[in-house]
């Protein structure tokens, strides 16, 4: 196996792997990590109690072996399976606890968000805590998202031959979902439970697991394609960040937490990162999407949105709450990036001094956008770590 894993140019764009690696690992990644540690980006409001729209789901653990056929006699094996399921539920539990001080602060955040970019005062207060099943989760307390299983790969030359023949929009959709799946698998391999004893839990890089998912021979050529799709989703989200700078650069825009000094520092760091994204030399050209006949382009765009919404809805079917949380965050982050790319003209027409009515981003969209890109950026950085580890074992 070659330690390089993937290199060279990417399909459907003018960029290459090496340019992205250098830009991300040595310029963007350190600053992005610092931003995501700030108070504004630590909390994400999410409804974890929405029912699965596709099949009956009881929100218990998602381990397949826990689903057993009912039987008349109660066996020792059934007892062990039930215990495993209960343990998985504990592992998948989400920390919903917040201090009284944090609760009061979030009420202020909500009041501020309700009055932002609006000509009317808010007439009520929404809370982040336990209203309509909403919970607030400190992102730093959540482990990396697990392999959800439903982002399916389609191995075989016949599929890729078909994929080359479809329009660029459909290829882009597949690459985005595949890239998201690749990012999840890299996180799984990079933060793997290597040792689990009563005395110690040891987490770290599992090279064997990584090879099984991305080695060109072991995956029959799938691995390098998966990794290139990771770089593709990186380019899409990076392009969105470079386009949305005018929205955040308005003098009246705040990343509000109630601490004026820290809020100003957070905004300054965000603007610094967004300016850095604009300096990337080989951006994805979003004009290649939904071009040509206006009527056909509009139809394709609506189809694109419909299928992406289905991906978002599938997240409500994930049994593990931590997986569901990160799945919702990453899909909303990607959806927000696409919203930005589709709204370029609206962003360009925004007034610097007055509230924006044509284009707006909610706090949830902003938090999801940056944290989702943070996951993708971390995945690209972890690839460099795995290259180093592979060179030592080959």
C-alpha cells in the first residue's frame, strides 16, 4: 500500500489534493480550531425527539445485534444482548445538563436572535432547554460521529461508468454525500477505542481500520475515490465561506453571547478566517452547477434540494443520540453552504448599514456551517497523520 493514498487533480474542478493539504493543514486548520472553541460556536440547538419519517423507530441503540426475535423462553444469550443494548444507550446518551448561569445566558441569546435583522421586536422568548423536545448540547462533550451506515457506497466499474454519464449536478450530489461519509470514517479511525479495560480506556489512531476503509487494494479501488470526494466537499464548503464574507462583515452584525469583548474577538477571528478562505487560489466554480437552460436548471436545483432534504430527514432515524446530533449538525452545515452558494446575488445586494431581509442566516445555521466545516477540515488534517503512520509501518 502507498502511504500517499490519494494525490493529483480532482474531477469536476481545477484544484488538486496537494494545494488543499497545504492550505488547510498549515494555514486554515489552526485558526478554525481556535474559533470553534469560542462560546458562540460551542452550543447547537437540535430536536432529538423528531420521529423517523421512513420507518418505526423507538430511539434505542442502533446496534443490529440488539434487535432479537421475540421468543417464549428467556435465555442467557437474550439477557446478554439486552445488556449490550442498555450499555449502548448509555454510550449514546447526550449531555443535556447546563448550569443556571448558562441557561440565563441562552435566554439572552434567544432574545437577541429574535430581534436581529428584523423590523419588529420579539414578543416572546424561546428557550434552548427542553421546549418541544429541544436540547442544548456542548459540542466539546460529544464524541466523533459514528458510521451511520446508510451513506451507501456503490462499488464497481459499472456504477462509475454510469456516474460519468450523468449531469454534473447529480455527480456533485453523490460526491458530497460520499465525502461526508469519508469524513465520518476518518474520524472513526482517528479516534478509535484501542483499549477498554476497567483501569483504562485508550483512544487513538487505528491504522488497520483506516486501511480497511481506504486502502486501494482492500477496497477494490474505492478508497482513493472516497478520499477525493472528501476533498470535493471541502472545496464546496470552503467556497461558501469565501462567498458569505459580506454578510458577516456588516458593522451591525454580532456573534452575540452577551460578553461584548469576547464577542468582538470572536467576530474578528471569524472575519480573519473568511478573508483567508478568499485567498485560496483554486476555488470550486459553482457556476458550473445549474447552468444552461434556465427551466431545466431550476428543475435540477429543486430535485437537488429535495434529495438533500431526504438525507436530512434520515438523521431522525439514527438511534444513537450522539450520532444523530452530529449527523444533523453536519447535514445542516452542508445545507447552509449550499444555501450560500445558491444565494450569491442576494448576498452581493445586501446593504452594509440596514438589516438584511433577502438573505439571512440563523444562529443554528452559522454554528452548523462552521462546525461542519471544522469536521471536514479535521478529516483532511488527519489524512496527513495517517500518511505519517503508514510510512512507519510499511
